[in-house]
């Protein structure tokens, strides 16, 4: 991995039992705190217990004019939310307040991924947005939603929660730091969509691809726009605009997601 870049794949940061350490371009709390996953343009964090006071993981650097948006879900039986974040260019929005950006992000996601696409065991609960220029310290807001999934669990249950729908993020630039991945909760998948080796049926992949295409269009087409970007661990590197999302046929798994 190059210095200043973030890892290609979602890898858990395994810190010591206490304290904090830097790894993969971000900070992670101890094993009794939060498991952090840091990607180029995406920070995906699933808390496992309360974080000791003052021991919170930081976000990648957020330049002025940009923000980190967090999409959030809950799952029955899991006390902590599932969180997937993405960098956003908020300068392009005509009225870029955190509350308005959070509302636009939630609306863009719901429009592309309606309740029927999500297992009834999951609920989309909205999004939060944090503006730069300081990581995690800029103006922020939360958009609260309550969109329970309606996909049946009796005939086609979702896989276990350590399985994720894997989405590749592409840009117009080459190099490792100018591409990334996005991991979505298992509630968007069905066991019947996946074979014993984790490969999706191509027709099913096409359905998910159309939804991610719609999400990108919802962010970039209407006014005000929210152009998604890849944020870099090196604050001196300009964020890279995301030009496409590509759903991968093979699903991903999250080590330590369940234990």
C-alpha cells in the first residue's frame, strides 16, 4: 500500500486492547471500543461496544468544500447500526448546509433503493453529514428516517450479517488511491441470490447495478447536486470525483463482524 493512500479492500483494524493506534490512514479504538474500517472515499464502521471517553476513531481528512455522508441501517437483534460513508462535494450544492445535504443524501438513497429492496429484518434510519475542513469537527447534521424493509424473509432470507454486497467505486484517474469499494448491508441480498462460493446470479447483479446507477444519478443529476468523491488520507491530495459504481458478482465478508 502506498503511503498516503487507503486500502483497496475492507480490512478491519485490529488495535490493542486499550488506547488507540493509527492504521490504514485512520485511527481505530481498542477492541473494547469500535472496529473501524477505512477505505479510500469510504469509512465503514460497525461499533461493537461503548467507546472509552476520549477514545473515538477519527475520519479521513475532509478538505474545505467537502463532507463525509453516512448512510445508516439497523438490523433486528443487533443493538448497533450498520454505517456506510461516502465523500461528497458540497460546493456543487446551491445551499450546502449540513441538514440539507443529509436530507438530499437520504432521499437519493431511498429513491434508488426502495423498501422492497431491503429485507424486513432491516430498517434504513437515515444519514448524517459532517463538513470539513477538520476531520469530524466541522458542522454536522442528522437526517432521521424510518424506512423498514419489506422484502420477505420466509421464502428468501438474507445471508448472515457478516456478508456484504460489494460495490466498486471508479474515477477518471488511474492508480490505487483513485478507486475504492463500498460495502452494503446483507439486508440487500438474499440467500437464494448467492451460490456456495458467494457468486451472485448475473440477472440479480444486474438489478443491484441498476439501483446503484440510479443512486449516482440521483446525486449528480438534479439541482442541487451532491457529487460523490473519494477522500484521501493525505490532506494535500484533492478529492477525486467518482464516475461510476460497479456491483461485483462475488459478495464480500466482514471479518470480526459477528465475533
